[in-house]
C-alpha cells in the first residue's frame, strides 16, 4: 500500500513534534509505503491535500480535527481517500470513523479497513456587514457558546484531549453573558432533494446549536450522540439560553448523551437547515473558528462526498 501522510507537528500543543520515529516504525510494520509531509502553518494541510489528492491516492492525516478540517476542504472533489490517525487534541472525527486511540493499532486499521463513502457538511454564512463565505466540515459545526469554547480551547491545547476543552468550558461559563442572543433554526430542503427532511422549527433564545456529522465534539462531549457520517443526514442539538447554574448541571449529562431529554434541548435530524441569529455570533467548524459575527447560516449535508477509511463502519 502506498500513501501520503500529512503530519501536523503543532497538534496536541506541539507534542506531535516527537511523533515521527514511532509513526515511521508503525507504517513500516503495517506494510504502508508512505511519503511523509509536515505542515508548517495554517492552510498548509488544505493546500497539500488539494495538490496530492489525485484519484486513488490515500492521504493519511496524523493530527486532530483542525487538521482534518483543512484536509477535507482540500480533498473533496479530487477523488482521493482520507484516513485519520487520532493524534490531535480532540480526535472526534477519527472516533466517528471507528479509529483506535493506540497509534500502532490505528495504523494497522488504515492498512486493513474498507474504504467507505462518508458524508460531508457544508456551511454558507453571512456576516454582519453583508459578506458571505462557505466552508466544508467533517465532524461538526457549532454556533454560540461552543464556538467560544473552541476559541479558548485553542489556547489550552497543551493540557491535551478533553482537559483542554473542559478548561475552556469553565472559562467560557464564567464570562458568558448572552441572554439577549436569539436564533431561528428551521429545517430546509437543499437543491435537488426529493423529500422533506424531519421538521425543525425553533425560535427563541440560544445557548448553543451544534450540528453534528459525527457523534461527539470537544474531545468527547456527546452533543449529537446518534450522529454518524454515513446516513446522509446531520444531527442538530439546539439548546436555548440557560443560566450558569443550570448549564453546570447539564454539562455532565453531555458525556453520556442524557442531555437530549432536557427541556431546554431540542434534537433533530435534517438534510439542511437555515439559522438566523441576532445579534451576530461566533461559529466554529471542526473546532476551527470560521467567524465571530455570523448573522445567517445555511447548512447542508453532502451525502457520500468523501472516501474514508472507516474500520468502525461495516462495508
């Protein structure tokens, strides 16, 4: 098997700089002949993926969800195949694909698992000045509180894994004062759809809205516990504004997914949705901040848009 490997040495707060010797050994043991490339800064992984993603090429990402985010935006449409080694801070997308946390086992999975067609999300947003942009996402999109958490988590990646996100959650809760934030979320039918998606119509205060292609975010928060990148749909977790004390009670339930029955939470499964927010709010995709002042979003799923190595998915 031949492949290209993209290593983000800055992942896990820079601890991936020492990853290379073990990675080279595991690739050799698994029979994978690979050319290894290291990213040097933001945007590198996307440019590399776009250039390397010829038909039939296997592109292995050794990094976290942020690196996966860049690679997906470069790889979709090229015909290349994605594999993910979970050596980042959160690794939520790798877990959605069924990848093992042990590096040696994950490399073996890449060498032996079947290739599957996975869904990708796409978001188009408008900012407060009327400008518009779009971006693909692999694992999930977040609006409101969780976007602020993602921004702060980037400052504490040295803590590693879920600890970085928990620290960011508590820092955000301490300062969060957005009782006036309001949102209207509605399911929508994308161009070419043949049937109506499950109804979603929420109009009121907003704490967070997580749109999941994978089942977890932030290193293991199960905000959309039933989501999978293989069903042609996106799962939506909409939480209306809650006081800090109530948020602290809800937080532990997100580790098990039990928050879905809370009265403040609305869950839905859609192929597309529109979201209007007032005032402007931050948005993240796969933990990467897209904007700090979105006022309107259109989010849709692109079914089967990306070939992935998915040991957790039966062929």
